[in-house]
C-alpha cells in the first residue's frame, strides 16, 4: 500500500452540541460543525503536514447511532475503493453502500459489513 491504512474516522453522536463541548473540553481543541445535507459533522482539527488520520463527530439518526457495540466508523484509505468493494462479498462480507461520491473535492466512499458484522468504510479520491 502507498498510504497508511486509516484515512478517516467518525464518532456517532446523538447531540452535536453536547458532544462538541465534551471533546473540546477533554482535548482542548476547537471543533468546527458543518451541516452536510442533513448530516451534522463536527470536524476535529487537522493539519495535512502532521501524521495521523483526520476525523469528526457525526450526527445523522438514519445512518449513525452512538453505541458501545456498533462503535466508531473507520474509513480505510484506498486508491480506488471499487477494487476493495469488489472483494467484499466474495470474502464473506456485504456491501451496504456502493461507491458514492461525497463531493468533487472530497472524493468517494463506500460502506460494507465485514465477516463479523462490523461496519467498515472505504474512501478514495477516484
């Protein structure tokens, strides 16, 4: 692989204001909240010159439920996520969201259940 495995993470929240306050207090950071077509995203600070994955708090009751069993959604970075999606079902998983454009600037995402039933996401620019 040409990049680190983890490219993005999302932490489900039920109350964005409460979660934003908690994470800002615990980590001493400022979280910027954006409404992305009905999905609230509280972006953690990110600097492309630093190592490590970027991520956010996310609120969308149709797709995200805070849970100690469903947990954080991890995005694995790919060159073209369709290649990995094509291997999901033959390997015992299930595609739950096909390759979908997030935006022209951000790229694409796809979502699958792994062999154990965990939600895992993929991201690629192409």
